[in-house]
C-alpha cells in the first residue's frame, strides 16, 4: 500500500515571509548616507534633520552623523494633539 494519496494532496500550509520591520539603528549610533534607520508601515516615526522618508515610509539617513530621537507635540487640523517621535541625524 502507498503511504501518500495518489492525487490531490493538500498543498496548503505555506506562510509568507516576515516583513522585518522596526528600528534598525538606535540613538547614539553612527549612520552613513543611505543607511536605513527605521522600516515602518505608516508614519509612527517622522523624519527630522538629515533624514528622508522613502516611498514605503522607511526612514533613511542623508548625511553621516549620530542618530538622535526626540518627541514633539504636533497639532492636527481638528485641534487634537499628537506626540510625534522624530528621528534626526546630527
């Protein structure tokens, strides 16, 4: 007798690859131009000085320097406030 079915075996159970999101370089570390600092979905962190945001919301360094994280209150158009985390390279 055969151990497997002749036809129609299930090919389910596959999983997609992980997205590898999150902070890649932390405060106090040095960044070179083009190095990815944060991979994110949406704008959880905002770009500051010498940092640009890519098309997929990835933050990357524009100049060589030390990474710094700060918080700032941002007022929205409807009057609500949000505490935004800002990443800069100094």
